[in-house]
């Protein structure tokens, strides 16, 4: 599955740890911020992978369709530089400005994984007030 293959790539490249600071889905439970009396590990940075639907399949010259999923990566942290830096690390793990081409993630062959923009976009704050950044990625892959 696309989002899990991207998660595995980010973990393998040292961006974070799944279930600790890398999560899947817009409704993933991110650790809460605590009070001064009861601090928690909710300061971040945290990274969420959110599938964004993609576009229709594309036919190749040998009449084999490829899938074109898309993904948004959102980071958050109480310290703005931490959120931004984690997203930059994820961008680099996915090939940076060059993207990834002709690569196998898990058991799936990807023709390409590319970022739609080259710098993180600041998208405001979450409910507890952590800074949030996002980037969007396009992929073309064999059906899986």
C-alpha cells in the first residue's frame, strides 16, 4: 500500500519512528501537549502521512496501466524550526529536488515519486498551537 511504503522509506532513512513521531492518516492520534505541571512528549516534531486521492491511471505503450497516487506530508511541533526541519528531512528521504525514479519500495516498483514544491508550506497551527508545515508528493507506480 502506497502510504505504508512511503512510511517505511521515511523510517529507513532516519526521519522518524512509526507510531512515535510518524503517523498515518489525518485522524491519527498525535501525542498531546501537557501543562507545565504535567509535561508530555507532545512537543514534537511529528509527521503525518495523508493520502490525497491521486489521479486516474495512465496507460503505457504496452497497454499496462500505472497508478498515480498522491500524498500530503504534514509536520507539527511547538518549535517552528523543528517542524520545518522534519519536513525537509522527509523531502530529502524522498529524493529532494530530483525525486525518486525507478525504485522499488516494499514489493512495488515506482516509476517516480516527486514533490510538487521544493520548500515546505507553512499552514498555520493545530489546536494545541503547534506550528504546521506541509508538502505534496505525486507518484507513478505499478498497480499493487
